[in-house]
């Protein structure tokens, strides 16, 4: 067996498809099938149960997938490290980000990274938070960028920054005239909320509950952009990260009011799979993210200042 065979096998398993695994490696479906057959002959065992649709791995196949995935990660890290000794940062960094973080600042990071390292590439996709964790654990991406990052037996966290949460309302709303509000000002207000399964919804609910404040949920959405639109048509107020509404506030489409006593913040962090060997290219991308976050924190401090 060689590295190419291991890679084809892992991609077939990851995509749960011989055709997609073949396409990922630019080989024919027949060649991908033969690669899996070759591995099964090598071990003298069935690794893939093809009687089910989609196919499933046998216990031996699962052990091979988990082990070979680590072998490929180590091989790719060594290859990139060797190339980096020639002072070149090359290869692909695969990143998954939640929508609000990605739309807010990732474009600037990607542009800066590609200017610094023209031989490197970044593949960025925006996903729901639970999906970001899933693709990180499955090694479908190198890095995930999420809010309220949670470490686990499979996930490690690199903290990036905290975003100040603010009350967001239509400019004509009575609360828009205030310099600051407390949770008590929201009592019985129509409220546009996040979906109940999202961590940010649970944190906002806890914040209000600890202050014995009940709001009237008018709508629930799974993303910040839709919540902003709902607030903009006066269906209620909401609590959102200040950086995500900066453009709308500047245009006069929304009003953002400081939330105090106490203030609330949304932590942002990088997640990656435990024991993952970072390539030099991935490390450079992490370093750039940390540099960019320092600048963004300065912007946040200037955007919402205490009186």
C-alpha cells in the first residue's frame, strides 16, 4: 500500500461515496474501488459493508480509517514542513467558520494571508456551529472558528477575542434614544431570538433569567443576518454582537445601545482536533488571525465607549 491508496480510502469513507472519493483524488470510480479492494486483500478482511446504502464500515474498517487518517495528517505535515525549510509557505488551509464571524472579518484575513503567502491557499466555508464542530472532529477542515468555543476530549481551543453584546432595535424604538440599557429595560419587550438549540440563545436566555426578565419571543432564527432584518422591520428588539451590526448602525438602519450592569460578551475562538499536527501553513494562518483580532478588538473599544 502507498500514501495515495490510503488517501483514496479515507476520502471514500469521509464522503461516504466511491464516486466522490474518486473525484477528490482525480481518479476514476473504478480506480477508487480497486484501492479499497487492495486494502481488503492486504488485511484479508472486509473493511466496507457494501450491502447497506450508503455503505458502512466494519469495525476493522473503522479502525483503519481512524489510523490512516492520522497517518495522512502526519505525512502532510512533514511534507509541508520540509517545503517550508526553503522559506516557502505552501499548501492548503481548510477553514470552517460560523456565518457571523465569517462575514464580519474573515474576508480581510484571507486577503492578507494570500498577499503574504501567494503560494498558499485558503478554503473557507460557512456552516452552522454544530456542523463546524463535526467537520473539525472528522478532519474535513484544519480549523474551525466559532463563538462560545467549547473544549472536549476531541476538541482543543485557541481563544481569539470577545465581542461586546448590545441591544439592537429600530431607530424609532423608544430604547434607541438611551445611551445605555440594563436587562430590566427589556421586560415584556417583543424579542427576536436565536433558535433554541444555539449556544448564543442559551447564553442570552441565562443572562435575562438571572435578572428575572421575561421577554416576548416574536420570532426565532438561526443566523444574525435574518435577525437584523427582522429587527429592521420592527418585529422586536434583539441582543447581538456589536461588530455584526456596525454597518447597519452607520447607515441609520438599526440602533445599537450599550447593555450594562453587567455587560455581556460573546467569546470567539479557533477549534481544532485534539492531537492534530499543525502544518507550518496552518500555523501562519492562526498567527494572522491572532494579529487581525488584536486590531478588531481596538475597533470594538472605539465603537462602543462608556460615557
